[in-house]
């Protein structure tokens, strides 16, 4: 029974880790436009806010991922 529980947990952790990796890739994609605006000097408050929100989410996800591995 203990072995089954460990296997189940390992599968759940692997699935969650995969979800996190997918979301991190999405965050990278969502960051492109506001980052381009920042680099070219055309960023507005929305761009800055969006980048900060995406980075905060990515930091949380990376921390969670470290706990799963």
C-alpha cells in the first residue's frame, strides 16, 4: 500500500511538473510584446505591469517546480 501511494504521488508530481513547464513556456511567449516595447523605449504602464505580473507568476512556478523534483 505504501509503495502504491508513493507511485501515485510521483505520478502526480510528474504531471504537475509538466503543467508548470508548459505554463512557463506560455509566460515566455506572453512576455515578448511587452519586453519588446521596453527594449525599444515605447513601453507604457500596461507593459511594465504585465512584465512584473508574468515574472512574479514565473518565480512562484519555478519555486513550486523545485519542490516537485
